[in-house]
C-alpha cells in the first residue's frame, strides 16, 4: 500500500481498493450536507441519500482500520446521532468529544457552539490509546490559574491537566490570512491531538475527505505516515503545496508534541518525564498558581515552513497507485 500520498478521486472508490486492517487511524470530516460552497462538490443530498452514502464510507473506514486502530468522525451533532447508531454495530464506542467552536444557526434553534468528534475503536480491548495533557488555563492579563484548585495545589501537574472529552482550548482559524481557499478548514491542533492520543511515530493516518490537508499536514509534522483522499483537484494542489513546505518538526528534544502559536497545545502524559528537562518549573509546585512553566530554549516556534525536496510528496492520479500490503 502506498503511503505519504494524496489520492485524487472518490473516497468510496479508493477506500474499496485498500486492504483491510491496514491503517492505524482514520479521521473523516465529511461534507455536512448544509449546501456549503465547495469548489466542485455539491453539498446537497436528500436525507436518505446522505445517510446511505455516509454509511458506506463509515463501513469502509472501519474495514481498513487495524484492530489496534481508532476511527474518528467530525460533524454537527445532528448527523453524529445517526453515525453513532450505525457505528455501534460495527465498532466499539469510546467517546463523543465535544469541541467548543462556533457553528452556524440552523433556523429556530439554540445557538450551536460545539461540533462532535466521535471516537470509536475497531476493538476496544486492543485499542492503542495514550493519555494526553493540555496547558493550564490562565488569566490572559494576570497569568493566574483560572481554575480554583483550593487545597489541592500541591498536586498540580506542572504542564497541565489531562484532556477531557470537552475541548474548549482549541480554536478555529480566525484570520483570513491563515486560511486556505476552503469553506471549512479545521485547525491542525485538533488533528494533532487525536494523532498523539492514538498513534505512534511511523503509524499510518488516513483521511477520506482530505480538503486542503489538515490531517495529512498534522500527520507529517508528527512523524506519522499519511494517506489523504480528496475529490477536488484544487484542494489536492493546495494540500500538496502545504506538505511540501513543512517537515516532521513538531517535537521538543525528539519528543512529539502539538505546538500552538508560541506554546504547546497537547503532550502525551507519559512524555512529561522527558519533556520536563526542557522547562523551568516553579518551585514549590503551588506557585504554579501564579507562574507558568518556561521553555529553557527561548521560544517554542510553531511549524516552521521549510521548503523540502519537491519529489518527496507524490500526488498520484488514483489509477497509478499500486497497492501492496
Ligand atoms: C468538510 S471538508 C474537509 C475539510 C478538511 N478537514 C480540511 O481541514 O481541509 C470535506 C471535503 O470532502 C471533499 N469530498 C466531497 N465528496 C468527496 C468524495 N466522494 N470523495 C473524496 N472527497 C470528497 C470535498 O471536496 C471537501 O474538500
């Protein structure tokens, strides 16, 4: 099976050619059937046609995922209720992650302010999973911890708490200058968190709705292999250019981390043992209430764009790809 490729074409057709049990993590951010203005895809199907179509690629995602692997699907809650009912039959439910991010009103409703990310294991008993941490939330002006830990401050983790199933710390891309020509590009930090949580270096990450490549970029930055599938030629080109401009540099001292602006968004719990040498840590620990840990090496730089050899990322027409396990 070819890896580190973006395959242009219909995901159902392409997924059907991949061997079973062959990738470590699948992530799908499909069209939401909300009549979004994509470059070529028409985002408007009847309810039955949309759900029938979703069922087909969800089945394929589960089929190609390894027994140790994880399946993630991002969508609005309305569609996830159908997906969950279906996925419960063919995979093992782990979490409904609620990602706090402004969505669009759908008529007379409460204001939708979260997306869901369904997290399924192909096999719960075999599933590869790492606990992850995010930095303590602090007052932007005074730097004091926002949460009141009362008498438990001595037990604070220097980096920050374990990540829960409600994500309020990862933000949508706000500035137009940071966006691609795509109506619903996800932030890399979301994908990096999922990848750190369920894969190891060298594992294969697959996204059947690759868009402008958030998943494959996150995978490459974290030293994982990737397969992206996308029907639109322009989006493939944008993703390909982004892949060319980055390298596997999202680490500190060789330990993979997810970086965000000038800080870190996510680490693995088990990696703190190695990472802590790279930080000044307030002492005694209760002082963490007022002072952050500080990176010893100056600034943590988010994603340097270093041009690399052009032929490293082949974008192959689907038919040219040979699949061998
Ligand atoms: C919600 S967007 C994904 C955005 C992506 N997560 C990102 O951050 O760039 C869905 C994508 O699926 C693509 N698409 C629609 N139908 C497809 C199909 N049958 N096979 C492959 N890609 C398809 C659309 O062109 C669109 O780019």
